[in-house]
């Protein structure tokens, strides 16, 4: 029996009305055909400014998965979570725009988040997506060694400048900054940028953190190379570990372009890889910190067990747990209740602009085996408990 089954703890912040609404929403997401049809309609109506639809989105998907339209309005959620020893990680959830003006605006938004998080234990990290700072195609071109045009060279310099500006500010304000992972076709390029920032700003502690997708092959080997480099050059390492988010796309691209599939062959191999990352961090705490972003109950409990075996306190300052806002409250609230460093990824942004993020979340819920069914089962259990 799972230790994460206490629905009274998991849903203590939810009214019965909110739970019922969440139940019907997850019920709709459970059906892939319905989800894909709904996403198509949603994108069309939002693109064409149907105000009624935005109202419906606000009352359903937005309310479930997003903190608010701005970081300021999201503070209500931040305070509520922090009462339960759960931190919030602001995630500026604007996706799908690719122009220099938008990249500059996103960079400015991340800087404001860093200033906002300074000295606030309720906001332990700030995060950004590499494609929020530059075009995927440009990262890919740089990674493949393609010759750049003069305008592409300028855009690439702009990307490097944005990275340095936010990392420099994070260092100055003593705020931990995580850089999300992206698709394999550009990730090596991102890793190089992040490593340069780590070397520059992690001399005293891990301020800049990279993200590793453990459904990829070769990531444990990469960690050992990273550690060797950091030991030689004298800086600290921080990582967020996730299983990964682009599996189907990665496999299709590898097959179409005839290169080796970069994804682990089985779900079991991915789980083993993820759990190996736990061992890597716990064996190298003199130089490495880890954030374990997962909705997998077994990996979470395994990390807790290994911390206990090593005599580490629950709230060890170098070990964090994280789930997405609106999902797996049974894990997050249990961890918070036991005073582990629990946290939620808390997206924010205007309703219309976060629709691409919300539709991606809905699709991920549909494709992750058992995730939606588990949410439904827990909500059902809590509704029955309240009724009784």
C-alpha cells in the first residue's frame, strides 16, 4: 500500500465543489480522442478571441493548473502552499512565440521573478525554458555546427547575453535559477551554455542548475563527466531531474533522420536511470544538489528511504522534491506534512497566452500511463470520505 494515499492531507486546501470540478475535468482528459478534439477546438477559439471560451478555460484548466495571470496574483496560491511547507516555483508559461521582442520580454520577466524571490523561502527557485530565450531552430543549428548567417550570429549573441544577465542577477540576489530541459536536437547546446554559467557563478554554491531528462540514454555518463569537470575547475553543481516530456517526438525524429534513438528502450530502463540519478546526488553531496521532479510514487519513496539510510534530515538543504501544480497533491502534501523540501511548479500568465501550455499538460496527462486514473481515484476516495 502506498504511503501517499492520505487524501485528507492531499486535498485539505480543496473545497468539495473544487474536487467535483477537478474530477469531471480529469474524466474528460482521460479520453485521448476527446482531449485531442477539445484541444483543436480550444486553440481555434482562443486564436479567434472567443471571450466565452476564455471564461470557460479560466474556470477549468486554468484554475486547476495555473497560479494566476501574474506573479502578484499568484501569491495567494504561494502563501496557501507555504502554510503546508510547500514552496512554489514560478514558471512563466508563455510558449510558442519566436521573435526577439518576445525573447527580451521573457528575459525581463525572469529577472523580475528573481527579484521577487529574493529572500522569500516560499519561492525557493526561479526557472526558465531555453526556448523562451531563443529559437529552437537556432539552438539546433549551433549544435549541429551549421554555418550561421550574420543575423543568426547576432541572435545567438543575444541568447548568450540573456543567459548571462539572468544568471548574474540570480548570483547577486542569491536566488537559485533552474534552466529547463529541451529536445535532444538542441540540448547539448543548452548544456554547454549552462555549464559555462555554472563555472562562472557556482564558485561558492550551486546557484545555476541544469535539468536532465532521464528517459534519455547517456545521462548518467554525462553526470560523471560534469562532476569531473566541476572538481577540476572548482565549482558546484545543481540539477533538476525529470523523466522527460518529448518521447514520441524524439523517437519520430530519430527514425525520420536515421540516427540512434536517444530514448531508453523501456519504461523500466527509464525508471532505473532516474533512480541511478538519486544515488549519484546522494553520493556526491559535497559538490552536487538535486531537485527531483516526479509524479512517480516509487521514486519519491526510494529517495526518502535513501535519505533516511544516510542519516540526512528531511529538509536537507540540497535535496528538493517537486510536482506540477494541480497534479499529485497526494505526494506533495504528504512530503510537506513530513517537512521535506516539497514544492510545486507554479505556472502563470494571461489566460489566452497559457493555452499552449495547458493543452500540452492535458496531452501529457493523457499519454502518461495511469496518471489521470490515479488522480480520479484519489479524488473519488476523498469525496467518499467527506460524504461518510
